[in-house]
C-alpha cells in the first residue's frame, strides 16, 4: 500500500504561482509513474500532468502546457507541480496519484492510477 499526502495549495491572485508537493510513503516511489489531476465543483476529475518513473517523460494537458511543470525527486519520495501564470479557471482540488503500469508515455486517464492522495485546494482569484 502507498500513502500520498499533497500540500502547497492555497489562495492566489491570477497571474501568481504555487508549487504543490506530493510525498509518498509505504512503497518505492520510483516504481510508479506519477500524475496530477484536478476536480472543480460540478466537473469531472481531469488530467493535469504526468511524469514517468525516472522523470524522463512528461505529459501535460493542453490547458496547462507552458504554465505548469511536473517534476519528481525519487530520493525524497516526492513529486511536485509548479504552477505559474495561474488563471481563475485553474481553481480546483488538486490530487496526486501513482500508476504502477510501465508505459513509455504516462497515462492521462485517472482510471489507470492506483493510489491517490486526499487533495489540496487551489483557488485563483481574478
């Protein structure tokens, strides 16, 4: 079993930045691809970004490409999502997740992911 804990969310003005952190415990973090997803009120959970086990491959939703950067530090069992140029439409609960499937390109479908954190709220004011 793997436990994930996200942090770093908060309230920020449009154009600002936040860095989300996801700390994993219980299993070897480097054995999993990692993804970030978000869920806004009344909307389905949507893909934001994902990174392969080694960090050598990344995948981004078109809506965040060029603004968000996903990264990981396997030695610290920690993943990150740097969010820049934030917009009000980025407001959501953000979740990190781990996928044990070995693929060349990280999955974008949340149903492919095996472990989830509890989420952290990000609110962007206009």
